[in-house]
């Protein structure tokens, strides 16, 4: 059984300047949905640049301010490296995949 207070966001392809506004819009929608936790599943993200990364960090700030938890899962090597190089892997809660997230939160 999936937790209904969890909203899953699954961006795909490149999370870059061309997609970061769309990503921010989705975060705004989620803010208004009443979710308690947002899980961003990076399984289908092939590449993320600094603007995509900035959008994720901004999402964390916005959601945290609204007392909504943001967690990440399924980071590929390039995306994971970006988080590790910036030490943001210590700020975000990162799960190997959605199954692991649901196992630990139910």
C-alpha cells in the first residue's frame, strides 16, 4: 500500500535550464496538494546540469518552509556525483529506489 501523503515526481531526460521552470511549476502544484512528503525519482533522468540542480535545491527550501519533506531516489552516477561534489548528499535523504523508500516509510 502506497502512502497517500507521498507525492512522487518523476522527471525524465535532461533536467536542465529548459526543464527547470516546468519542474518548479510541479513543485508549486505539489505544495497546494497537501502532500506531507515529496519523493523525486530520478530513474528516468539521464543528465542534470546546474540549473536543474538549482531547481532541486530550491524545491527543498520551498518545501521545507511549508513543512513538507523532500526525499530523492534512483540517482544515476552523474546526478549522484553532482550531489556528492556539492556535499548536498548530506542535506538530502537519498534512497536507492522507490521500493526502498516505501519499505522504510511504511
